[in-house]
């Protein structure tokens, strides 16, 4: 046991490379979102989703009484284009309703606000 096996060292190096790559990718995404101007879009809420994070199997979940939840909203622009999937905070998520129309404010791929329009 004078030297650790070469495969163990290679495994640690690969993990470090992937972790570093992920870190810099997240920093680049945040910098792009900060540099992007605020956009407003006329949209309709097509769906919303709430799920436990981390997404564990049911047997593991029984042992954890309180878990964080993640919230997503799906928005379809009225002027056409592809559906937007955005990560929401809890308050914004609970204010949304499927089929609701309004103005969505986004900054890059980051959700800023949703203002519902009054129904005619």
C-alpha cells in the first residue's frame, strides 16, 4: 500500500474536471442573464409543476419529513414561438393558474414577474 491505484487517481481527476466545468457553466449562465435586457411578453400559462427536490425514490422520502420543493411554469407566447419553461419561486407559482393570460417579464432565462390581465 505504498501508492494508491492509478484508477482511483484518474477517477478523482475526472470528478474534479466535471465539477469545475459545471461551476463555470453556471457562472456563465448567471452572467448572461444579468447582461440581458428585461423582456416583456404577452403569454398564456399552459401548465405549472411542483416537485420535491432532490427527486428521491419513495422509500428514501419516508425518512425525510421536510423537503425543499421546486416550482416550474410553462408559458406560451401569444405572438407565436416556442413554449417557455421557467423556474419560479413559491409565491409566483401559487399566483399562477392554468389558462391565465398576462404579461411575463424575463431577463435571459430568469423569471422576473408575471402580471395577470383582467378577463374581459
